[in-house]
C-alpha cells in the first residue's frame, strides 16, 4: 500500500460552539497546504458554505466518501456524552481522531477508548489546549528535577505542591446555551459538565501533567468539595486536592465560574524558597525567588490539530496530547462524578449582576477563600467560610486492579 501524500483529509463532527474554532484552524491549515476539510457532520444545518459537504451522521459521510475524499482524521466537537460512541465509530473505520476535552464522561470509558485505538492502530489526540504550550513542559521538568531552577544563582528549593487557580465569570446564557450545559446527567446518561471537568479542565489537566502524575496509579486519593452559585446541576465553584501515591507533589485546585472578576487561569509550582507560575492561556510564566527576584519567560505553542496532522503524515512525530496521557484527568473526573451532587450556595452569599441572560453571580468572600484553600491545601468548609458551613467534602480513591 502506498503512503498517502498531500494535505491530510479531515472531517469535523459538530460545527457550532467550539467546532467553529476547528473550522478556523482547518481553514488556516488548508491555506498552508497541510490539511483539507472533506466533510462535516451535524444534526443541524451548518453554515451555508459547508452545505455541499454536510452529512447527518458519520456513517453517511463515510458511505458518500470516495477514496480520494475519505477522511484520515475525524475531529469531534460534540456534547461530552457523545464523545465515546463517535470516537469508537471513527476508530472502527480505521481513522485517527481529534477528540475535544473532556475525552470521556467516565473512567471506564477511557480504558474502552484506549483499547479501541490500540486495536485499530490509530491515534487519538485530546484537545487539552494548555498542553500545547511549552510552559507545561518547562514546569514539569522542574518538578521532575526536584528544584525550580535558579535566579541569580539562588536555588528556589524543593517542590511542596502544584497549585491550580481558575477564576472565571459566566452568565446565565452560558449555562443555557445547550441542553447538556451545567448538567451532570441527562436522559439517564452521564454528561459530566462542571467547572473542573469542562471550562477549566485545561487547568486541572495541566496541573496533573506538571506534577508528574502520568497514570491513574499515581493517584492515591482525590478530595472534592463541589458547590454551585448558578441554578444548575453541576459544580461551578470547586476545591480539589489530588494526593499522589508516589513522590509527586500534591495538586491543589480552586476553580469557579462565579468570580468577582475574570482572571487568566494559572498553575504554579510552589517550593520552599520560591515559586514558578504559568499563565497557560498567555504562554507566559514568572519565576520568583525567596529574595523577590523575578524572571519572566515566554513559551512557544504547538497547535494540537496541526500536531495531529503532522503525526498522520509521519508517525515519528509524537502527539502532544495523546489519549493515554489524559488517564489521570479521567480519574479526577470520575471522582467528581462519583461523589454527591454539588450543594447550592445560600442566596445570602450570592450576588447577581446584570439582567436576564446576561446576569452573572459572584460569591461573597470567594477570592479570599480560594487563596486560603490553595495556601493550606484544605477545603472551603474546613476554613470556616460562611457559605460553606454545610459539609460537602468527599474523598475518592481509584479502583485497584
């Protein structure tokens, strides 16, 4: 069989929402001559310019594709609970997959999908965009070495923890944009939406990667405190502590979509004599020494679709975010989905701003509570936070083999 040449043929499932970002990326890659969009799948009518390559199902697209139009990559940007069946269908047809995060709604699904990819001899790239930034690798290398590097020949000390902070604002419209938004379950199926598993999932995954937690067995326990200010089913304000089974540092996360101000999320290595904070959406980080000396770094970025396209043409090109590397995140997702549903924060502590669909909530004292939780590694309810007096802390451990 001859080796394929020319632009890699790509089909996209889901053209709205984040699918629109994929369309822009594919347009850029098509202009560069490295990829070509050969079909889209959507249950609704796509933009008019895609009408000629639109199909209602992946099966219909594949049936209509001649040899020169058959996709080599299927990109999946659909609701979370549809990821696994669509990815299995694509892998079963012998096609590589780009799968949006979170890849699966349950830990058992992760194993099923990984086995299917190995059986098919195909690759799955997962759309954890933070992983495309080289800053994650820089911080991960510092954790692996046990020191944070040096500023003016002064070592920054031993690693004590990896801290993850995400403070975003989301309005009512965000959680009403689709039937699955803000849901833990729908029609008897796990949806697994929530602040830690969807909008700020990138931060959690980056924290795990930086800490060197590379497989499920590297996790001893996951401590969760799930709360919500929005009128939703899922969590929008969350504390997580991932304690390692080995020598990796603990990963402590405070995440919300009900912040007093919208901030760029960050992941920080904390050491006995300094710190290194990465703003992964900006590809920028700052090392700070015990004496206050600062060193700012800029980091390169690899586009994950572009990386998969290169991998399809040359298998020696390693994937930046392969499915296997996301197993620890799937374990954290399983922990979040296995504990009790998030508790609502009392209306006395939630303040709404704006009107109608544009209204968004803020939680009184949340900034201070998140800072203290990261500093101590303790959940909100253990810190005397007034809106967290009712205990909502639960601990989960991965299943043993």
